[in-house]
C-alpha cells in the first residue's frame, strides 16, 4: 500500500510551526511536553504528515505566542473568504 503524500496546506502549517518554534529556540521535546505529546508527534505535525486539528493549533499558537493567523501567512491561494479555485482540493 502506497503512503499518502502530505497535503500542501498541512505542510505549510507545519513549516510555520517549526519556524516559530526554532525562532524561539524551543526544542521539539519542549513543545511536545507543553502539548502532552511525544516529540515524534511534533515531528509529524511539522512535516505535515499528521494534520493539526483546530483546537490543537490554537493550543500551539498560545504556546508559541502567535495568533492563529500566523500559521496561514504566505499560504498560496489564501484569501479572506477561503481559497481561490477548486484546484487546491484533489478530486476523489
């Protein structure tokens, strides 16, 4: 069975988590402890392999001292009402 590739939105959000965490000099272990997770789970979040739920993303924003919008900044196709076009969502 072939592994599913990470969604580009999940990868973007994960990269923003990683960028902010490293900007603060925080280790994956420290973030994981604050979230009550293993550092491996944080790794998966940062690589976009596991999707971050809304409540968890809000928790991460609080720990990293940023607004929730921080994680979406620079996301291609993002606009005030959502995303431009349907091409961002793969068809089933």
